[in-house]
C-alpha cells in the first residue's frame, strides 16, 4: 500500500516538475526581471510584459525540445 501511495505522489509531483530546466529558467527570468524593476527602475508594466514574453519563450523552447524526437518520424 505504501508503494502505491508513493507512486501516486511521485506522479502528481511529476505533473508540476516535469522539466527541471523549465523551472530553473523561469526562476532565473523572474529574478532578473524583479532585479531590473527594483534596481534599474524599469516600469512594472514593462517588467510584467517582459515576464510574459519570457515565460512564453521558455515554454515554446521546452515544447520544441520535448517534441524534437517525435518530429523526425
């Protein structure tokens, strides 16, 4: 029973942490943009737009990388 619960919890965690690079890049992007808004006085709206564009770019890159082997068929 414990093994089944552990497997279920691992599967649920895998839904959120499927790609370690995705989480790392998103965290770095957030830190850079937060620093730019606080230190370089970038307007918050511009920071939000940069964050949106950056996260979309990271997601697209992750999807392209994940679909890479499948596209060759």
